[in-house]
C-alpha cells in the first residue's frame, strides 16, 4: 500500500547546503533548492509526550516530523522550508521495508531559520 496523495497536503521545499566556502575556507551558509515535495506533519501524541516527561526524558520544543514519499537521497544535512518556517533536518528515517515513505525529524529554526 502506498501513501495516498490525499494525505500529503503540505507543499515542502527541501534545500541542501551550497557547499560554497569563503576565503578562510569556512562555509558561507547559502542554500540551494533540492526538491519540492508534498508531505504531512507527523507528530508525537499527547500521551507519548506525557510519558516521556514522566520518564525524565527532556522534551525538545519545536521538534516536528514530516512524512514524504520515499526519497533515499534526502540526508540530515538538508533543511525543510514550509511557508515562512525553516526546519533543520536532524534525522532521516526511511521505510526500508516497503520503501513507501521517508520521515524527516526536524527542529524548528536552525540552519538560518
């Protein structure tokens, strides 16, 4: 079963670092368009957040996941732009079994966001 187009309702722009460096060989922080994809936000349930806080796990504010169709070439050095928000990709989780989706675990802000 593949992801239905009807559930992917948010237009996302995936960007990658340009790789450009300045005279001191430091990254200049510019971003290039990589892919425009459709996705949907996937977040923890309220109960999982409560359970995590009870177990002493720190809760990271501004942490989101975006589910997109399977894209094996998306990496954690990229970022996601949605409307006027920038999300740095901290983890990429691929559906290795059926290769139907990729989840991008992101942090709001970061990467010049």
